[in-house]
């Protein structure tokens, strides 16, 4: 599977980030979205990514029309599959905001871009088509929960997990 084309770097709040890995989320045989993970430096394992303390960014490009409610609920399902009940409870307001942002749109059309940026001390900002969708939410623990959707013990797509780790340090 060819990796989708994402730039080699991103900048989040003045912090330069490098492309850790990129891949495509499949549901059955259908492409859902391309995804890229940007970190302060390349690492080898999911555990190292989850231990990262600096700014991070997830970029997505829809590969088909995706109903907004479906996308928001699939994120929540991934969060729930990889977090403890106590974490889910503590971060309910942030998770509710995530669902609101995507459910507030009828759909994301094929080619639409969306992103999630984490900035230490500020939280996670969600973007659709380059526009911030309100104030940052959550903390470092919450963004770790978000990352576990793709990098946790029960990733939403194990091939995508491998792709996100594929260009780590040699």
C-alpha cells in the first residue's frame, strides 16, 4: 500500500515537527481517510509516541464522503476501546466536544482536510479545512487517549498503526 502524500514537516505554535508516518484508514475494502502523524522527532514504537511530551499533529484527508456523526462516533468508539473507564469519565467534556465538532457537519466530502493539534499547556485543537473549531480542549492525557485510537492495544486499523510507525528512527 503506497503511503499518502503528506509534507515532511509541519509547524505547531512555532514548534517544528517531522513526519513520523502516514497511511490510509480502510473500512472493509473502502478507503476512509489518509492520515499523517507529526512529532518533535521520529521514534520507533507506539510507546515512545505515547510518551512524547511536546507538540504533535494529526493530519487527515477524507477519501470518501463521511457523515460527520459517523466520524465523531467512530472516534469515540476508538477512544473507549483504548482507555480506562476512569479516563473516559474524566475526559467526557473533551470527548463530547469532539463529537459536536464532527456531528455539526452533515459530512466531510472526499478531499476535505481535518486535523488535531496538541500543544502542551493548552490542549487539543480540532481543525476542519484549516479552520480551528473552537478553543483547545483536554490535556496531555486526553491527547494520549486520542492517539491510542490508532496506536493503542486495540487500534482502529492495525495496518494504519504499522504505517504510522513505519518511518520512525532507524
